[in-house]
C-alpha cells in the first residue's frame, strides 16, 4: 500500500515502455476518501486493458476466520463461481469485477481455491493446498485466458495476495 493525498479526480494511468508508445495504455480518474484503503488492479489484454479500483475493508476478521475476496481480471467472458474449500464465496463474477471480502472459517487442513463458470465447466482455475490464517485478509485474482494452452504463461491462473 502507498499513502496518497485524498481527493477527487485523481488520475491513475498505466503505461508500458515500448518503442513508439508515448501515451498511457489506459488511465482513469478516481476519488479517494481520507482514512480509507484502496486497491487498483489492471487486467485485460494489451489492446484492451482495464483499470479496476476497489475500496478495501481492512477490519480484522473474528477469531477463527480469515477474509477473502475474488477479483476477475481474466479478459474471458466467463462468469465465475468462486469457492474456498467447500465454501462458495460468490457467483457470476464477470470480467473486471470483484466480490466484497467474505469471512471464511479457517481450516485445520489446506484447502483448494477454485473458480469455475457453470456454463463452461471445463474452464477452471484452482490453487491446491492453500492455508489461510486466522485474522488475515486475502485477495485472490484470476488472470489469463481459457484459450491458452494449460502450460502457457497466459493460461487461466489464480494468484493469492495477502492484504495484511
């Protein structure tokens, strides 16, 4: 996290240093309120990027729980159901959208984080053997595309980011 001055109309831009590329790929004007925390994500593909800004809920979860949210940055038109172990966190999470943080009971054994579009059941991404600690907050992000070969760096994959 980086400390910024609060205010309205703050410009966030994303650019890539490439030969002949002068302007940012994408920019967005957002407002940040005092004493809040935010996350900014960039998703999509080079020719169609997307900036997603979320306000974060950094309140500590109750004893025996962690908090987890899901962010869909895959440019596919999949509407993902998101599970942590046997707990369904949310349904129909489309591209460039996210869930709020959900309290998830901490498991005594590692669990699997899984996303799957019910309309395309073979197009899944999962992370096995995940341990989410009590009192901790996590963001799980889907990137890549289902059209890429499973061994490709562009294949669908989930990433876990600890928020605290």
